[in-house]
C-alpha cells in the first residue's frame, strides 16, 4: 500500500486561509485543526470531508503520495 500524508496545511496556506477560518467553517477548535495538520491527531472521514469543502477542493486533494514526491525530488 502506498504511503500518503495529509497536506491540509500546504493547501490552506496556498489559498491564504487561516486555521481559524477553516476551523470555524468545519465546526472544530483551531488547536484540533492544528493537531490534524501536524499529524498529532487523525481526523475522521467526516471531518476531512468538511475540511476539503472548506478549502474548496476534493477529499483526495488533501493527500500527497509519498512515492510521487520522491520521484519529483
């Protein structure tokens, strides 16, 4: 199985959206969103779908394929 990592923070920063704005739209605490972005906590599918909606992207866009990233380097 391929390794995938969440890239929520990169997408959010690329779109110039604050953690607080995403957290408010999703209905979670900003510190919880930070923990998800940093890999401290794993979010449920429901939360990830809400985050994707708040970032105006597809759920699958929240993940980066580590193998693809290694090829790019």
